[in-house]
C-alpha cells in the first residue's frame, strides 16, 4: 500500500506505508467496517420492529392514519 | 593669440544642491523639494536660488529628471500587512479574510492514504479544508500531531447527522467514541459523482486544547443524496499540524478523484 504526503512545494511524496502505518490503517478499516455493519443491522432491526409494532396496532383496530399520527 | 571661450564642453555633476555654492551654466545638481527628489541643470549662473520651490523650477534652473511622490506608503509599523488599493491610492492593511495555504489535486499515482501535512500552525486561528473525493465509499480522517506522529490510537469521538433524498432512511444520527478515526463523509459517495467535504478547525496547533473539527459532507450515492453535518475530535490536548485521509480496502486516492484546498484566517 502507498501513501502520499504533501510537500512544502505542493507536490506529493509517494512511498510505501510502513508496517506500523499499515497496521493502523487495517485497524481503522476493520473498526469502521464493524461499526457500519452494526449500524445497518440496528437500522434493519428497528425497521422490522417498527413494522411489527404497526401491525399489532392495526390488529387492535387503529387505522393507518391513526398509526401514522402516533408513530410516523 | 586670441582665446575663444567655448564654455563648458560637458555638464558637471555638482552633487546635492548647496545654497552657498555659486553654480554656473550646465552644472547638474540633486535637490529635494517638498519630499520629491529631482535632478536639475543650471541654465543661468546662480547662487542662493533653490532649483525649485513647490514643484516649480527657479528661472536659473531646469528639471532634468523630475521625481515623483513615492507611491508606496511607509512600511514602518506595517510588518505582516499587505499593500492594498482603494482604486486611487495605496495603503497597508490586513490580508483578505481567508488565505490559501495549500491546494490541488490528489497524487498522479493512486495511493491508499493521503497525508495533508504541515498545513496547520499558530499563524492562523481558523482553518477550512474543502475536499472532493469521488470514490464509491466513505472517508476516514486521522490527525497528525505537531511532531509528525500519526494519531492512530482510539481517542477519537465523533457524531454526524444526515438527511437523505431518494431513500427511506433518515434523518439519521450516528456517532462513536474511542475509535481510531472520524468520518469525512460517513455516507458513501459514488465514483464520478458529486462530493463536497468541508472541515473547519479552530486552534489546531494549540497543544492545550483537544484538536477537532466540524464536518460537513454532501455526496450522492447513485440516485441518493446525503447531506451530513457533524464533528469529531481527539480527546487529549495536543497540537496537530495536519491530517490523513483514507477509505476502505481497495479504495484509491488520485488526481482523477481528489481535490482539496486549505485556507487559514487570523482573528
């Protein structure tokens, strides 16, 4: 993997990542990926729970407009 | 044998005008009249007649090279100021609000990580960074401290809120603490799409404060448009001089997909 570092004259100095930098990069990538996946899973669960909740409200006799007014 | 007086056969430089010197025709002098220095030629023998007064030459003198008022005002007491014009006169004053510190495209060869280093100092208090990265992914940012060390530990905290068009989600709120990055754009962009990321820093070089920045990011992800605002910081007082940006595995940063500019402002 390569990195580009800004130089005083505005040019880029391109060189290989050091092993330390590569490790830090990989940690950041893995951390970010895990975070996003957890967010997606949480959003999907929230959507599923929301749909299930709305269905139960409908079973109780509420209209769609009433449900929307309550929970959006 | 008859003697023929030809007078002076060349002009004579007599230096700075002296009021007690007897000047003769074709003598040349330098004289400062009303803060304007000019050179003069004597056209009639003269003693005690200043070459000019109030810009008008005496009858015994003519201008050779007439000086002008220095158009540049005094520099004394104006260190660090810039020369400005109001359209008719010059004066020293403060530079325009934002000063460009660095800017350009990404590197000609694609890289995984980009270090926009040595752009922050104590010279300016506020910094703005504008970036474009049209990659179908999201950007992570890490700081570089004033000694050039990459701040890679899990000391970052960030939050972002976004609204979206053409998607069921949102407004969304995300945030995290104890991680090794803060997001530039959290929601994905698109190759060759629209992407504008704006970071604002205050006192980044001040080691007594936690360095951080506000983040604004507006990107399109195919047909979706994401508009994000947020902030992130490193929760240990330390001065920073730059930052690194990177994406995910396989992402590249190059001159074809990355633009940036760093601006600084004094208070």
